[in-house]
C-alpha cells in the first residue's frame, strides 16, 4: 500500500512532468526560473525536458525582463517559473509591460496548498488573480492528483493558457500551482503522458465586421489631404504598397530601417516650424496602432481638428487624444483591401521635400558635434550598426533621440523599446533577453539611471549566450528632467536629476563584464561596427546633460527653410 506522502510526491512529479512536456508540445523553447523549494516539481521537470532550454536567474524581477526581451525578439511565448510568496510579485513590472506591449509570457507560479493559506505560513501570500487585468488569462490549478483525468485537465488548461497568450490580443497569462509536501519523490516515477494538442485561440476582441475594409474605406473616402501614422507594431509588408500618401513613422517602426518612398522621419522638426505645420494641416489621420511619443505631433493632431481613424488589431483602445476619433478592429495585413483616397496634387511631395531638407540641414549640424554630446551617439548608431542587428533603446531621452535624430537607413535592423508602460524598469535585463541565443548582435542604448536601475541583471551576465554591447550615456542624472519647469529650482538636483556616484568600471569588474570608457569617436564607431561574438561589453560615454539639452533644442529648431 502506497502511503499518503508517497502519493503526494508522485502526483507532484506527474504534474511537473506533464507541464514541462506540455510546454514543449505547445512550442515553448525557453524557460527562465528562479531558485525556490515550492517550485521544485516544475523546475526539475523543465530542466529534464530535452526540448526546453532553461536558464536560472537569481532575481525574479530580472528573470521576468529576460523573458520579456526574449519573447519580444522571437515572438514565441517564454515560460517563467518561481516559488511562492513575494517571488511572483517581483514579476509585476515586466508583466505590466508585456501586457501593454502584447508580449506572450507564460507565468507559472508555485503556491502553498489551501490549508496553508491565511494562517501565517511562511512564504505565502494571496496569489489568486495576483496580476489582475494585466494578464489575458488566470487559472489556479487544484492540488495535484495522479489520475489520468486530472492530468488531461492540466493539459487542457495549459493549452488554453497558450492560446490566450498568442491569440488576437497577445500577452501574459498566469497559472498558479499549489503543491503539497513532499514536493519530490524519493524514487523515480514511471510516467507515460500523452502529447498535448494545441487548441485554437479564443477571441479576445469584438468580432470583425464582415466588411471591415469597406467600413474603413467609407470613413476615409472623401479625404484629399490624408496622413498615415505608422505605429511601432505595423509590419513592413502592410505598408509597402502605400506609396502615394505621407507616412509619419514611429520611432520603432520597421520603416525606419527599410526604404519607402513615402516615409517621413523628421516630422518633429517640420511640426515645430509654424509655417510648415500651418500650411500642411491634413483633413484625415489614418493611425495604425499606438501613436508615437512625440508631444508635438499629438498637440498638432488635436489642434488640426482633422478626422482621426485608428486601426488596432487587438481591439484595445490605443488613442489617448481627447478629441473624438473612431477605432476599427482589423488586421494590418488587411490594409491592402482598403480603398485609399487620391490626395490633392503635390501633397506627398510637400512632405517629402520638407523631410529631405530638414534631414540635409541636420546632417550638416551633426558634422560639427562631438561624440561627447548625447544626440550624436544616436546618430552614430544609425550610421554604423551592422545590417540586421538589434538595438534596444531605453526610455526617457534615448528613445526620443532615436525618434528625432535617427538617420534613415535600409539595413533591416530591428529597433526595440519598452513602449507599453514607458518605464525604465528592466532595461538591461530586457536587452540581455533579446541577446540570449540570438544569432545577430544586439546593442543597448541607455542612460546611466536606467542602467543602474536594473544593474542586478549583471548577476547572470555569464549565462547569456549571445552578443550584447551596452552604450551607457553617463550625464550625471536624469537628462529628461532638464526639460521640466522645475529644472531651475534649488531642489532640482536632489529631487529630480538624482545623480549617482557609481564607478562603472568597478561595477562591471565585480560581475566579470568587459568595460571601456570611450575616449574618441573612432573607438565608439569601432565598437558599433565590430561587436563581440559572445558576451556582454559595457561602453561608458560621459556627457553634460545641460549641454545636451541645449544641443537638442538647437537641432529641433532646424526647419525646412533653415
């Protein structure tokens, strides 16, 4: 007769095995986990599953951002495993970003069984619906049982979770696993678990109208001065055929790295020029996904009074403007079915000519700038990063410098950023996740505060299998705050800029990471053009944030008639 403890351990083993096998059957390849006893059945089983690559990460917060970055690059769901208590709470910042960015993550948290809840048991919090509306699906599983029907139910829940993570509105899902002790059997348990079969994704949005392309066509039919705003998620193939209307490109749009006869990159400068913005008012904005970060663009859209038609495949509201607009749920791939209006003569030429003139004038200005000035770093990246490489850009000033000063190219480089919640959380960890197992070199452009905010990620630097070059702009504080009205107050340095007294050489040395202080533009360009084959390299570039602020103001004042 099998005793109760042996039955418990056997059931835990089978559920761990079924979960690991199920993840692999569904197509998951990568698992990030953090050490902890309660998650033993999941961790050991995933490690033993030959089709899964497992990486231990001490810090759950870092693990979550590594998973976020990896899933962002591969577009394949990544699994996260942790123990109970505060452990899954450390996933929260990454979960919110994944939710708003539409990144598929499978969150597998271990938990205490019901009898150990709300009774003072250690490492125990209420994990039910821990992430609330930030996950597409949540299910708290029952305590494991060995019966085949229970295993099949577990497989069905896994399949549903996967379909919800990869459905119409991709994003994170959360499965909670309560395990009783003993967590692992003393003897190997024979197991033969049937393969898991994927299920179709359940609809996450309202049904598309039967004639959705016709509805959009009717909304835009009478326009004579239309403008397309291409958000970061609109794929290149959806825009290739639209060559007769100006397309204002998001900072992370693939159009920035692929030639297109109608792309407009210098709209920040053009719209700051009263003569141009006043004479170029459109009668229609066709917005494809979330808007760019530019406050200038958003203010101009509001002031224009032009009709605004938004297309977003997920069905989630992505239009923050206060004026009324209409939103349609349809796939970007179906844009080809829309009947676009014929714009008035010279409408596109006006934008292309203005864009080209500003670009020419900015190029001349950059020739006189030193690499010790922050906007110049972004410009050099756009000119020197290898073809098909990846660049992750931190929030605050780096993402804005990319939007304002990235030189148009045709090298197919992939631009990434945390544009869901727009925080500096997990900057380094996300970039490391993008680099892990990537066959292409990866670069990170970050301010020193964002880098230090996530420096704990350096603990697993030696485990990252890929090439990551980190450019850290050290301007002794938060450069973006220099644009605030409070920058003139005596409290500014302490309360807003928050300069940090950190020796980056020693920080990197402590983690066994290669470090260089950049001393010349030639060095900088060489590191851009010739990345490591394997490992992490940190390049510190020291600038003056007040000087950087003044340089940006001068560059952004350049108009089509400058």
